[in-house]
C-alpha cells in the first residue's frame, strides 16, 4: 500500500499497489465538486430553448458540463501535488489542456451559437494536436502478426479518432441521462481494462471522469434539470478518446479493438446515421432528429427507457471487450460481429420507422 505523502509515480503503479487514500478522497471530492459546480451553473440559467432538433419541450439550463470539467480535473491536481505522472506526463498534460479547450469551445457554442463548420474546424485542430502530443496509434496486431503504419497516417487516424468520438458524445447528448449514463459505463470499462493491464495512469484518468459523471448525473437523470451542453459533451468525448489512447499505449495487443468495441453504441449510431443521411443526399451539417435514439423517442419511448437501452448496449460492449481482451483476433472478430449487428439493427429500425412515420423529413436548421 502506498502511504500518504510518498509521491507515487502514477504511471508505474501495479495491480498490487492500489490507489492510496489521498487520491480516493480526491476522486470523491471531484464528484462532489462536479455536483456543486453544475448546481451553480443551473442557477446561472444559460438556457437551452427547444428547437426542431430538441427532444425536450421546455427551456432547460444548459452548459452543466462545466461542473464535469471541474470535477474531472480536480483529482489530477491532487495527484500532481503528491507525485508526478512519470513517462505519461506530457500525454496527460496534453489531454487536460485540449479537453478543457474543447469544453470551452462547446461553452462558447452553448452561449453564442457557433456555426457547425466553425465548431467542426476548431475541434478538428484540437483533435490533431492531441494526436501529436498524446500517443498516435501505429501498430495493429492480430494473433499471427502485426501491421505498422507510417507516422503521418498514425497522426491522421488518431486525430480522426479523437474528432469522431468528441462529436459522437455531442450527438448522443440529446436525451435525458443518455450521454452521461453511457459515458460513465464506458469510463468504467476503460478503468477495468486498464487495471487488468497494470496501466494505473489510465485507471486514474477514467476514475476521475467517472466520479465527476456520477456527481453530475442526479441533475441530468430523467427528467433532466440540467443539460451537459456542448461544454460537457465535447470535453467528455475528447477525454475518453485520450484515456483510450493512454490505455492503448501500455495495453495488450487487443487494446485497439477493445476500445473501439467499448464505444460501438455511440460510433454505430453516429456513423450509420451520417451514412444514411449521405445516402439520402441530406446536408450533413444540418440539424436533424435522425439518430436511432431520436427515432425511439419519436415512437413514444420515454427518456428513461432510451437511456437504459443505450446503457445496456454500452455495458454489453464493455463486457465483450473484457471477455475477448486476451486475443487481438478474437477482439477484432467481436468488434466485427457487433458492427454487423448494428448495421442490421439500424436498417431494420429505419425501415420500421419509415413505414409508421411517412412524414419523416430533414430539418432546415444547422446543428
């Protein structure tokens, strides 16, 4: 057991060396601060007014993600005070700075309404900076060998991963408790996977977000009294993408496929929805209510039921990532199976919805 004040190097903790009491208190404090900060934001009343894309019908306080940001970063300040981040120091610093910048980008959008093009461009720049300063993924392994890709391709692919996951979190934040609940389960899955590989830095980063999300959840649970807003959604997406990269860096050969599998419920909904809209020749930068969870809401399911369904999918994918973690080939096959299932499920849902909602149309307003 690490004693208080010994200055642990988080990057070298092993399974036999659990988080010490100071850091556990810091995590609990982060959850409490997340709740209190979000509660203050709710009283500040930056309102999200209903529009064609909204799943709510009354103006609701927005930008509650500020509380999640504060609650997530606070435990890291405690950890840095009592020790250092070892060889992961630059990656962790880059993640903290870029995730906060993404959060402030979202906050500006919550308050002032950025155009979709401007927001995507700014997030893209942040994503590719993160790819450079965190860990670009260069190696893809199977049981029979490995493929190493050029560094420039690794930067581009890793930047795209951060960009897509940041936007995925934002797109999925359209129903009470939906993004927060599924993000908490994804963070929990990353925590267990990182713990299994002995990467305690990734464990702590995942726990910091998990504690902040738990603190925020009572305000966002159906019926929500406070929304994450782009503030919280962009911060959460970038943070989870960065934690996944830090896990992959010291993780097993299956780590690349495992982290994609964990986020399949988000990625499949977002990417398949965008593919469907492209097939229908719809403007991809226009606001819409075409995501699968939005179709379910329009068919009469409650926010609580939709949030529970996505939480169940995330939990299932997390379990599969854990079960198949010992073999990269098995993990890739599990990922492929879930992808096929998602494609069939989305196709079936859209066919059923089209048959029961003939007036289904695209919106004329930007995201």
